[in-house]
């Protein structure tokens, strides 16, 4: 067998040299629209179309979601009017307590609100723009990893020829990766929503881009940038940002084009950058005297380290989360959502990402990613140690594998929308693996693997679509039938003309993306609010949260049972997220004495009743005006149990509302004695009665405060909401 290497020649340019002499303005416009002269003409217009489509998808109907997650919206409002609240991520501008996360995502929202005023668009548009930026960065990262490759072809006589990879292959892989990412239903959801996940995913994709640059020439500065980006990811969503750190470290030690001692030193520098970028804020908060900062929400000891290592750290893995919705995981009983080992948050195990709750969110192309990733690694097995394409497969595949395994087996709080972190990795592996195989489509191996991938993807889409049998019922059989046809065509593609082969490739992409695109569009045109949103239509057997069915009409009313939930659930209305109560047997969300309203669809009961653990309230105009009366005379115009309960009133009035007990109503902030002192000082005007607190009960402080208010102050009802005027005490 002989091997022939052909020289890499510059691509023919379709433009005459005279075009270079065009005016600067025209040249810049030409470069924007045309892109690189070495690219096929379709590359740049397709990229611009992808980014524009992503923007439309993520911005469409955005205002319908109102405040999205009002828990974070209220904190953004607080940060927009008070710099201390901005820095700490306080729930209210009077800085009684912080949210239960590090505040980086709040900084973006608060800055936007400060610039553009308080409204749903100023809060949600930054998330959508982060989504567009993520797709663009993913394109740039995958393309860079696939550039300047060679391709090996084996002739009939056994001669192996090494030639430059086609100039379309790198941009095609990058565009496919970006399209898969953009159309993943949970990505559409979270880039239209104001949870921290949007910024986290953007920062992690940026970290992979920096890592790709670092691996090219063993660049210390690019590796330091990786550490800094992950550090800011930590300030966005704590330990989840660190899941890919072992993947980066191990791969860099293997592939970096420098001696091993230098690699270790460079990784040490990156580690220092990570600690510095994540640790400066943690150190300030930890060292600041407790009486000079707000209480740390989500902790039971007013400690940021407890929050980092416990409630938002190892507790998520073990289920032992003090102050959580269901401490210790493992709940059982009527209406329990999970199976063995899953407790309230669903059954754990390798099948978790494919079950009714998660599958339609993110898993459409996970089987394809696994097949194509393995095939891509096999095809690149003989490349140089430093090969950038194989490195990319290892990085993105490692990201996918590690994150999937953690999500599959974690015992603590887990929600379907967390899986947005998988979307970039799925897109990248599918894009790279598919193009590596397509370049070799004349071989039996490549044709067989591609055909099998299409069949598996179409079959899995058929299963997922049938879980939503009332949603586009014609789509599932159509995708399955098309999958068989396209798979057969791919198996015979080596005998077909190139134009026909290109059409088959496009058909394969359509088959793979038809299901997630349908879910993505449905997600885009729907409103989403509350703490636990989900993407797509109603799915049989899916749980939108503890004891609640995802999608409209998916759960029973109060005290009733839905298709998948347990008793005691509230019906979701008008959103795709969970809006209900926890099931019986896991602790009931306690009610504050005097409560008369209920939360439905995040808008409160009739006339704007009190909110609950997972949804805020939309108070009536009369109630809002009452809370705003003489507001300048009080530090807090009102106090309410739980951050969600308080957030609706704060967003309506624009004035601080104290969230007693933080998000779950279980944090000991304030204590009864502290609350009494604040009331005696005339700092709180009203106490709002209503349901709040996590399953398992309110904290001792919350319950004590509720009882004390009922015993010592007179209740009045305004449009279905019970208020206690704390300036007029009836009993000593």
C-alpha cells in the first residue's frame, strides 16, 4: 500500500483581484455578507440566517411571560435601585436576604433594568441575546476545531491518499452544531427565561472556545481565560460550572503541544485564575460581618460557604440539603414523583435523561450524539496527539458524558430545565461526527453508521412525539417514514450524483430536527412563568415539578389527582411550568393564618390572592395602591412568607417587600425577636397572609412570626388578600 500526500492549495476565489480595490465601506459590507473568500458562497448567508432565526425564536412572544421567574425579577428590581442589593443579589432593596444563588446572572438583569426601566423585556431580552451569542460562539468553536484538516481516501487498489479536507466541511459541522443547539427545546425555554442557566451556558461555551485556542499553541493566557470564565460561571450557578473542569484538565494534559511539566504549570495558572474569579466575591461575603450585609438566602447559618457546599453544592448530589424543599431526598408516599432512589425529584439512573419528564426537553439527539461521537473518535484514532478535531470530540463528549451522569444520578433537587447545559455538547458532537462520516460516505463503515444514526434518531423521535399524542399527531409517523427512506438513501449514497447526495444530507438533517423544532416552536409561542418551567407540549406521565403534571390541564385541582401527580396539587394554567403544591405524604405547604386566596397560574387567587413557593402574585390595583401609601415612611412596605410570595408585591409596587424565610420560607431570617424589633421601630407596614413555605413546613421563625402576627394584629381583606397593619397592635 502506498500513501500519497497532495499539497494543500489555496481555494479558488470566484472574485477577480480587482475586487480588492473596492471602497472600504463596500469591502466591509462584502466581508460581512460573503465571509471568507475561501468559504463556499452559502456559508456566511446560512450563518446569518441561523443567528437571525435564533433571535426570532428566542425573542418571539417574550413579553407574554411577564416576569418569568419573579424570584429573580424582584432581585433584579432591587439591584437596579440599590447598589448593595446589586452586589449581594438581595431579594429586596432594603437587603433583608439574598437569593439562594451567587449573583452574576442578577448583575446582568439589574444593569438592564437600571438602563431601560423595570419591565419584562428589560429582564428577558438579555437572556435571549445570550442565546444568540451562545449559538454564535458554538459555531466559532466547532469551526475552529475543524479548520485546516486533511482527509484520507482509500482507492480501490489500496492506495491511501491524504488530501485537504473539503472547504465546506468545517463550516457545515459548525452550522449543524449551532442549529442543533438553537432548536433544542429546553434551550429555547431557558434563553427566553430569567433563571441563571442562560448566562451559565454562555460562559461555559466561551470557556470551550478559549480552551480550543489554548490547545492550538499551548497558550497560557488562553488557558487562564478558561479558568476565569469558569470562575464567573461559578458566580452564576455555583458548583454546576465546575462539572467540566476535570474534562478540561485531563484533555489538556494529553493533547497540549508542549512538554508535560509546562502543561502542569499552565493548569496551575488556570486553577489560580478560576479561584480568583470565583473566590473574590465569596471571600468578601464570608468576611463581611453579618450585621453589615443581608442574610445569605438558602443557608441555615447565614453562611455563603454553607450555601456553596451544602444546599447548592454536595447536597444536590446526595440529597441532604438542609433548608431544602424536601430535606434529605428520598421522599415516598402518595403522590411521590420518583421511583427507587429518586425521592421527590424523580427516579435516578441512566434512563433519567430519556424518561417522560426529560426526554422531550433535550434528549432528541442524545442517541445520535453517542453514535456519532464514538464513530468520530474511531475515525480520528490515528491522527496526531494534538489533532484539534479529536480534541474537540473529547472535550464536547466529555462535557456531555460527565454532565449527563451527574444529572442522571444526583439525589437532590433536580429540574428538567437544568438539562440546557447538555445542548451545546450535543450540538457539537453531532455536528463534528456527522461531517467526519459524510466526508467518508463512500466507505461501507461511514454509510452504515450514518444510516443507523438516522434510523435510531427517527425511531426515538417517534417515541418522544407519541408521548404528546395530541400535539401534531401526524408528525410522528411522518418522521419515522422519512427516516427509513433517508436511511436507505444514505446507505446507497456512494452510487448517487453529488447533487443528489447533497439533497439527501439536507433530508437527514430535516428528519433529525423535525421533532425538536416542533417542540421548540411550541415553546417559543407559549408563555412561561414560575420557578420550574418546562419546554414543549403536555407529555403523558411527565412531572413539571414535585407532584405536578407538566403542561396545561396536566394535574388535578386542589385535593385532586392528575394523570401523573399525587393529591393536593394545583392545576397549571397558562404556563408550561409547575404551578402546584407538593403531593401528600411529603409535607404540605403550610398556610399562614387568615389566608383566603390561592395561587393559580402565577396570578394569585380571585382578586390577587397570596402566592406560594413556586409562583408569585399579581396584586390588584387597590391592593397595590394600599401598599404604596406612605411607602416612604417604611423600610419595607410589607412582609410575606417566602420570596416568591413577596416578589409579586415588590414588582407591582416597586418598593421593598421582606421575604420572610427566603425562597422556601425555611431560612431563619428574620427571627421572631428581630421581626418584633423591626415592627416596634416602625420599619414594616403590613404583613401579608397567604400560603408559602416549602414542603415539610415553614422554618420555626416563619411559623412563629405568623402566629405572633395573628395574635397581636387585626386582619383585613383587600380583594381576597389578608393584610395585617403592623402599625396598630391590638394585643400587648
